[in-house]
C-alpha cells in the first residue's frame, strides 16, 4: 500500500513535460500571487478579468504571425486603451459601459480569429491554455517576466500601500495615485502574459484572484498576504497537475478549479474558526 501511494505521488514527475509544467506553476504562483493581492486590495478584479479579454486579439495575431506573445499582447493593450478612450468620450456612455463594450468586442474578434477553420489548433489553446506544452524557452521568458514583476513591485511597494489605503494622504505625501494605478495595471498585463499560455485567456483570472482572495482571509499584513497567496497558488497548481495526470482531465482547467476550491476552503475556514474560538 505504501508502494502504491509512493508511485501515485511520484509517477507524474518522471517525465520532462510534467517537470516543465511544475516549474511553470511555481512561476505563475509567485507572480500571480504577488500581483493578485494588490488587485484584490484595490478592488480591480473587474479590470483583471477584462484585461486578458481586451488583449486577446493581439495575442492571436502574434501567434498566427509567429511573433512573441509579449509583442502581440502589448499591441492589443494599446488598441484597447485607444478604443476605450474614444468610447468614453461619448457623453451618453459611461466609462464602465465603454470598457464593457470595447472588451466584449475585442474578445469576440479574438475568438473569431482563434476559432477560424484556417487557424491552427495551437492558436485555439490561447483560450484554454496548454501548460503541458510549455517549452524551455517559454520557461525562460516566464522567469524573466516574473523577475521584472517582483522587482517592480518591490520598488513601488510603499507607493502602492499609500494609494491602496489612503489616496488623500498619498497625494499630500507627493505620491500620485493615477501613476500608481497605471503601474499596477502594467504589471497586471505582464502577469497575464506570463500565465496566458499555461491557463489560457479564459482561466487566467482564477490565478490572479482566487489565491489572493483566499490569502486576504488568512493574513492581515501585505507581505505575509503576498507570501500566502503565492504558496496557495503553487499548492493549487500542483494539486491541479495531479488531478490532470491521474484523471486525464485538462491541465489548465484542473488548476483553475483547484485555485477556486482553495478560496472556498479558506472562506469556509474564516467563517467556522472564529465561531469555534468564540
């Protein structure tokens, strides 16, 4: 029985494909957990969900043209920003409505391109991810972007804290809230680029929101919250890979569901534990 359990635990990691997927999970967990805490704290979950959809056409065009996803995603973000700015200038349309219309239109365009009969199957994986198809070069690119995100968060940590908790005080101290918001959205975009190949455009929001939301229920200071979120994201990713390997389910979807389940467990614990200690 012990031998069977050991084989159950060890068998997934005997091949290079799963080992690369594990390395990608660690990178996703570190970057997504860190940036996700700021997204949850600043109540930017709608933006975190909208951003991948807005940049999707650029990602598809980049994949079709064989250019880096970073370039295509950046171009998609620029196009989305211009379209939102133009739509928001219409007096009868609010900013939220403009964002919703533009994001929905861009995502629909991206889906049409991705699901076109002329598009290769690899393009369609941008919707749902293919973490088992991650290459060594993909890992290097993800590691580089993760380092950029972490270094940038460290450099603007104090500014983000001031803006997140008291925007009025931040302005009196010389911190411009709008610049901090823009920096946070740019880092969010980089995090999406890290995760899009592994989890796809439709599932990446689970990485950015679920572990961070769970961590906020378990930790009360920012740095511990980020550490807990990263740990929960990595643990959820590993659980998802085990589920995918043994039950032959889609890896990206399994990971996303494991992350959501982590939040459910944390939310339940946050409700039950205080009652027991009361």
